[in-house]
DNA sequence: CTATGGACCTGAATGC
DNA sequence: TGCATTCAGGTCCATA
């Protein structure tokens, strides 16, 4: 479900509901990927500040100087509810504030909520310290990106998803960005010319921005914090479309497995 | 240090 | 209908 656009849509949805609110309770369901790392009582009474995003991680600042690092994994969904609706079997974390609750719903439990006593606590650094530049910020530089790709002895698609040359590009948008740039996903990363790296750099930004503008991908079950589905899926050119016609040239879209992830491309448009 | 495969977990879709 | 198999948005970690 969540790649960068979905996480950002979620962030924008919950931030205004949480800012300035005092934490009055915490409820833990089944274990997530990592333990919270702090006793729930330590959070109670703290006031929430900004809700930020780094790659696919959300960072909830607390007035005690700590931070809650939230990741949605594959199936996670965060939403703010007014009142205190009953928790379902897949609701594994509640952050209760005055008047409502921020709830993590995550059937597969690959997601996590981890507390760091400071923004550079060891666990926080482990999770986000190695991340590359934000694709939609000025930190994402085409030249640096190209230099990074040249060091990589793997496919361009896997290099994109590794998270240290650029963050936020997951399995869907990797295929989509490579399609838009006309680059075959199996191309060795270090073989990309400067021109093609620039095209890819621009395509990544366009694809993510477009998805963001559309409210996030709607693949399967994405819902924003307000419960609104995104509508990017209708615009997916190749992802999940093996055997169908390429929207650009009509050739049959193919799929291949790279790094154990399904990858889609048009063999005519992408070289 | 780099690249690869396994691991984590549940539900939906597909196939016999 | 019932049961087994495959696949799904992520990413850390052990292993070569």
C-alpha cells in the first residue's frame, strides 16, 4: 500500500489533528515489527508537535524531545478517529489524545511504531540514518544521482528501490518511473548514461508528484486518513499490467522478477 | 563494502 | 465447496 505519496497523504491528513494535542493513553495490540521501546506511561501527558516524513517513515515529535517513528510496512494504514471507536483485530497501535485517537491498522504487521528519546537516538538512526535524498526536494540532484548509479553493480530497478540514492520509490513507482523514462528495469545501474540518469531523475519526480496530487495510489486498499481512496491506479501505465497493451505503443507489457519483486515494463518503449 | 535470499505475517485471489 | 498454492505496497539481517 504505502510508498512515498501514500505516506505523505497520510501525514498531511493526520498532522493537523495531532498538532498541539496531549497524549492521554496508548493501546498496544499484537506485536509489530519492533517493540515500541518505551513504557506507555512515559508518553502519557506529552504534547504532540509536528508530524514529519522521511522517506516512507513518519516522525511524530513530542514535547519531551522524543519522537515516535512510524512505518506502515506493506499493509499499514494510519487514521485519526474522533471519540474512541472499538479496535478491530488488526488495530495494533492506538495513540489516544484528547477527543480522538490515532490508530494503526496493519493486518500483516510489517509496520512499526518505535520511540526514540531524541531525533538521533540509536534506533532512529538505524532506521532513517542511511536514507538518501527526498525525491521531491532540492536535495535530489541529478548529477549526484548519476554518480551514485555508476557505483552500483545491480539493476537500475533494484538501485532505485534500495533507498540510499533516493527514498520513497517503492515497487509500483519504480516500474512507473522507469517506463516514463524509457529505461528497461534490467539495465545495469552503472551503465546509465548521464542523459538517461537525468531523464530518470525527472521521471521519478514527475511520477511521485502526480501520484501525490491524485491523493495516493489506490492499489488494493489504500485509504487516506480521511478514508478517501486515491486514484493513481487508473493511471498506472505498466504496473500490474502484464499481458495488456502498453498505453503508449500497444506492445504487450511484460513482467520479470528482480530481487524477488514483480517488475513491469514495455519491451518496445523501454530499452 | 556489496549483492542476494530469507525472514517477518495475514488475507485475497487463483487453481485443482 | 474445500483445500493448497501464490502473491501482495517494505526493509532489515544474515550469508556469500
